[in-house]
């Protein structure tokens, strides 16, 4: 009997429903896979289940949705020439996004492609006899649930489908939460513990269950005036966080920024991440997106620069200032890491190539770096690279210093190339020829610090156990010992916990979800006054609505769109 394997490469589609999406399935017989063992075939079936994650987590997809919609990130129409994009980034920040937003459409499409590939794997893996297929099947089913968690969080619905030829059932609210919970619980026993962080493990599922239970009150009643945090849900958050912490498998990193280095795949703090190691053709976009177009982080490549993208809002910056005044926010090592000595010693203006590393964290004020003239970097007489004040030469503004200002907004002046403090959290890849390509840093989905903070929040929400919550928060703060750690806090409440999540997890694509859960998403911040509760979830892309038009009443647009 011939084995039938479904080609992953042929799977694509906008809407994950039968009759509305052209999921081109190519069935391959034995001749097409001649010479493959069952193990090799299983590897080839599982890999595509994860393959869309780097695209989902691009700067203009999931990052834009989760960060630019919040008080952490703002992306103006730079200099009246860059990042205009028909106003979609202005609309995302001001909560006037619509069903034709291309970034929402791309994110929707990519998530559903991942979901489709997971279902293909679920249907195909049982035909193989290698023992590894039991674990792979659990991973594929778990990833189907993870993609469902993303659609629930972003769009308020989950597609349920076992057979590629069937029409998906759509779940919302409590039904969706229950379905995802049961799916994660079903696969947990068959998952491995040591194959992460780029694959789904027991620890990753525990963390996703904790995240699901913590946000369950939001998901059950997305437009509610108050979020109901059920005590039994909070108990489950604590239970799964305890499992991760007590496993001994994960460790808080002593060096905060090493968590985001190019070689972070083996960092013990990571639980679940987008695998971007060099042989997987990862991107460098999380590193270059916010930098100036006149910041060149790699002496070997004079075309690898930033893009003058998003900055942090003054509102978010002020949370740091207010927390540490009268000290500068650099009292907290998560805020900033200086790598170039010229910032503290102007005489250090010649740097060997091996020693050149740009600063990390939140970048303020005048920036220094490599000086490019006629396509090459200037050098000192001793052959080292010249480092000096930067100006916006690539923008044909040689008198405008790369001097990042606190103030940024959507006015002409507030949208200039130098406005807004920038973020360089992920390390700029040393192999990135153009700045955009060849990123090796794994993009974090879950890490141990988040687990401690989720446990702290659950304890506060259930019984106002401030002492235990404070201990968890201070455990995270005290762990960053490569330099002086941030001072221990002496009190804890939900407002301080929310602030702490902003300090620890900024730029990590959890801010929108946090703001909704803490009741902050309808608030006011830089250039945003919209208080419409219906903006808590995004519109279903119009292309998907149109694609489902042959099934009347099947795919209903979210309210207010």
C-alpha cells in the first residue's frame, strides 16, 4: 500500500474554512518520497508547523499589533517620507484600525496557515511508524491550540477543525477558553522536556496554560466593564507557574540583555521562542526596526543600518522616571546597557572592529557610532574604526543630529527622524549584510521572568497576597546581578505589578494583552484618546469576510467594524 504524505509547501490560504480557502493540497506517493525513513518523513511533516512563526513575529505583523497599539510604541510618519503606509501605523496607535489594515490581514493569514499546517501534521503523522511520531503529534496538536490562542486574543475567536476537508467550527468566549484548555491538557503528557525553546515542550504548555487562565476572564467577556478573575483560574495560574519554577529546568539570567543576544537559543530563561538560529534564515528586524538609518552596528557591513521606525512614548518613558526619581532610570539595568565607552569618555573615539558593539536598551540623546562616507566607514590612523557623533546623512539632513528626544507625536516636528527614544533590546546580528536579514536571536514567546510575574499577579488577584507577590517580583529583580540589580521593592499591588511587567517585558509583544487585562487599553496616552471598548479585539480582515460570503452568517465581523 502506498503511503500518502501531504506536501507542506503547497499549503496556503487566507481563511481556514472549507469552500472559502484554496488550500492547494498536493498528495505525494512513495515515489515522491523515495529513500525517506519514517523518522525523516516525520521531521519533514513537523517542521512546517513551526515555519510560519518567524513571519508572524515580524516587526510589521504581530509586533505592530501588540506594541504600536499600546502606550509602549509609537510610529509616526517619519520626516513626511517614511512609514506613512497610508496611515496604518497612526491608526494602529490611535485605535482607529479597520478591516482593510494590511498588517492585520497578514497576521491573520499567517496564523491560519500555521493552523492549517498543524492540522495537516495531525492527519499525516499517524501514518508513520517511528516512535517519535507520538511526540510530534502532541506538538502539532499543541501548536494548533497555540495558533488558536493567538486568534482568540487578537480577533476573539477560535477555529476548530480536525479534518482538512471539513468546515471549521468557530468558538468564542467561554467555549473557546474551554476548548484551548482541553487541547493543551491533552497533549502535555506526550511532550518532551528538553527540546525547547524552539519547539513545544511540557514547560511551554504549562506557561501557555498559565497565560490562558490569567486572561480567561477577558476572553470569556471581551467587552465587559469589569474583568472577572475567578479564584479557580488564579489557582491554575499558580499551579502551572509552580510546575515551571519547581522543575529546575529554567533559570533567570544574571545578564538581562543576554536574554536577547544573537546566541540566546541556549539561554536557560527561555521557555518557548521562535527559533531563528543561523541555519533557519531568521530575520534581524527586531534589532534594526527602531534604530536610526544612520546607526550602523556592524563594521564589516556598511549597508546594515536601522530604519527610523518606532520609538517609545513619553508616557511610557515617564513610568521609568517616576519610579526611580531622583535617580536616572539607568539605576535599573533593564533600562540600558552601555557598550561604547565614548558615551562616558569622549576621548575613546577609535574602536577595534572586534570591540564595536552598539548600546542596548532604551537609547536617549545624542548617538555615537561608525561614520560612513562614500559607502565606507572612516578609520583612525591606527586602523581602528572612527567613532563620533552621528548625523542624519542618509536622510540628506547632515545638520540634523541623531539626537533622540523624549518628545514624539504625529505633528510635523514630532515626526522628525530624531524624535522619540529608541529601543535596541535584541542584539543586532553580526551577520546582517543589510540590517534586515540573517538574525539569529530567538524571538521570545515565553520566558521564566514572565512566569514569576504571572504567578505574582494571580496571587494578588485571588487573595491580595501582596507578600508572596512581592517576593516573586523581587526574585526577578534580584536575579540581574551582572551589574547592580534594581533595588528591591518594599510594597506590591496591582498597579506596581503592571508597572513591573512594563519594565521587565517591554518590546516583547505582550503589552496590548496586559493593558486589556489591567483595564488600561481604553486610556489616554501620546496621540491616543479613543476609549472604544470594542477596539479590544481587532477586525476580522475584510478579505476573510469576503471569502466566507458563500456561507451566510458563518464568519461574523467583530462589533464596531
